[in-house]
C-alpha cells in the first residue's frame, strides 16, 4: 500500500547510508517509480534525464571504485540509480511534440511554432549552457524520484561524490553526450538517520 501522506513523504524523508541487503526492487516497480518521477517539469518539455539502474553484482562491482566514500550505499542498496543529462535531448523533440499532437494535447501549428522557435537555440547552444539546462532539469526529476520512492515505501540517498569523468563511459554511454548529474541509492533503510539543521527562511529570503 502506497503512502499518500504528503507531510510524511516530504518532511520525514532522510538520507539512508545503509540499506537492508535482502530487499530487492523489481524492474516493474522501478520503471513505475521512474515513470512517476519523470512527471517533473523540464525546459520546453525536452526531458533530458536518462537513467541507468545498477542492480546486479557485476554492475555494482563496476560502480564501486567510482563512488569514492559512498561504498556502503553501493554494497547494501537495492539499486544505484545513475542519472545523466542528455546534451542532445532535443533529438527527441519530434517524438515528444509529435506524440502530443497525436493525443490532441497540441495542434500541428503550435508544434511547428515550438520546433521553429526552440530547436535552433538548443542545437546551437554553447556546451556550458546545455550543461546547465540538463543538470537543472534532471535534478528536478531526481528530487521527485526520491519523494516517489518514499511513497512506495523505500528510502534513498542522493550522492554527488563520484568520478564524474569516468561514470558515463564505464556504463557504455558517450561521455560527451551524457553528463552525470547524480546517483541515487535506493532500498529499505537499515540506518538511523539523524536530524539535520536548516537555515531559517527569514535569513535566506528577501522580499522586494
């Protein structure tokens, strides 16, 4: 049974460093969670996020030397979800917008207007700009995935400490095209999380 208590999902989510090794997540449920996570917004709906679910012994052994001090999560989690940003995500534009037209969510004229207006900007964007776009958008999906996982009864740990320049190639992806954004360890927590401090909203907010 899914947990639909918004406050519990949002405010009681904590990063788990160690997981129950005996808990495995089926591919079907993993795909269900990823589907729900990808309802997150993205710039002009280009959905640049790409996922590699590392769950096998062989996959985790390959990942282990690339994650620095995060080996506990790798060794005990149900899976390590590698999230990449696709620097050529605009190649999916025809598929995305074409499907929207077929489903009656967009007219052909609007599709053409969007394609003509946004695609040249994406195709000709400097590498640094595209890097920012795909990382920001993929981070939105990553946060949503962690909340979705908690709704499904699982715990997560977002990981940023890994060998960014080696991750894509290690798992058969073009490192020039696929930018590593984050790794999310997922499973059933076997870890006592401690409370953490947040800055006061008044100290980090300005009203004008």
